[in-house]
C-alpha cells in the first residue's frame, strides 16, 4: 500500500439505510416488552455513514449505492448530498430503501437489526471501473452482496487505490477479497471469526501475542490490519513496518450517549486521513478521537464531528 496523494478522492461503495431508532432505559430481554423514552428516524447505513464521516472531515467522497423511490430514499440522498458527498451514483430502484431497527439504552449501548431492501439490488455491474479512476481510497463494508464488494475491491485495486475493508457485519470472505484488501478494519469478534476462532489479545497484552495475531492475518494475505477494541482503544498491525509492527492506540475517553455509528465514524475518519496521505497509525489516532466525539451525541450521521472539532479535541 502506497500513501495516497494528499486530497485524493474516496470512493465508498455499499449501503444506505433509514435508521429507525428507539431509546430505552435498557435493552429488552428475549420475549420482554419495554416502554421507550424516545424515537427518531435518521439517515444511516454503514457506507452512507462512512461517506458522511469522511466528508465532514474534509474528504472528497463519491458514494455508490442504491435506495428505493420512497421517502426514506429521498431523505438519505438529500442528507448525504448535504454534507458534500457526490451522490450521482446512488441508484433509485423499485425495492424499498434499506432499514435498520435500532434500540439504544441509557448507557449508549445498542442492538441493531437490518433489512437490506434496495441495498440487496446493488450488483457487481454497478461497480463501473471508470468510477474508481483517480481514487486514492476505496472504502467497503459487507451490507451489500459479497460479489459486489469483490467487484468494487477489484476495481479499486486496478485503479491503484488503497482498498479499506470494514469486515462488518461479519461474513466469511474468500482469499480473493482478502488479497485485494490493503487495510482490514475489524473489531475483536470479527477478527476472531476471520481467523477461524483465534482469540484476539487484550489491548495491554504482551507484544509477542500481538505479533502472533499479525502473523495469523499475514497468513491470510493481510499485512495491514486495524483491530478496534471498544473502550480499550485499538491496535494497528503493520507487518510492512519492521520498526514498529504493532502500535497501540489509546482510547479517547468521553461520556457516551449513543454509540450507534461510532464504528462508521472511525472507518470514515481512517479513510479520510489515508486519502490525505497519513500513515495508518496516524490515521487510527485521529479516528479514535472522531469516533469518541460521535458517541457523545444521539444519532449517527448527525452526530459526526467536523475536522475543526476533532482537531480542537486533539489539542486539548
């Protein structure tokens, strides 16, 4: 992976969802009904979230996706375009716009169920190689068909872009996609599943344990991996950096209100900084602050910070 030219374009290919969010004191147990404390319909979807997060942080972003010809689709296209994202490659299809049903408890923790809707119609044919010309970073997740993700990764690779794959929601991926991925972004559960059940070390585990994890990823063809560990921060594994192959990123401490979409804020921030020419560890440090700030506000895209806010928090 070579550093992107500063200011390089970011192509985000994937999902757009309407987030139907209900707030409650705690998440319900199986079979239990609780009274909620509030409800909101907001723009979401992992790819739309990541595109907005990157754009708010100064990235030049093109979003490729699909929505229905319905009010939710109208909302998503308008809100995403309103942050400066190029939405000219978001298709309108007969299927309803994808939705996510989200419960958020007072601690900020959440549970999410998604219905793909229009996202499921986004096929490999939508990944026109011309869309990727001049891209510095291609940002992908798994809320659209896997063959579409593979086509986007191939187009990004062929264009010389850095392919950033957020392996969420988790699904098994073959060697073809792994080998096209320049940077893999996973949480500890996704990392373990990807590596066949190998448990990830704790944030403060001895260096040899993280080096062993890096070796396991390298065995799948991945030399640059960013493992997020929630409130414990994150770890950058970079086998190409012989001087510092493991970098621990300390968490940014905040009082969380709603963690929905914080992971997407992190991913979008990483994409924005890689497109700006940052090294992976520097991008991860910046993203830690951006994601933490996002968790201090309700909602997803509406909670994402600007570059000015992130830079102010970094200098505090």
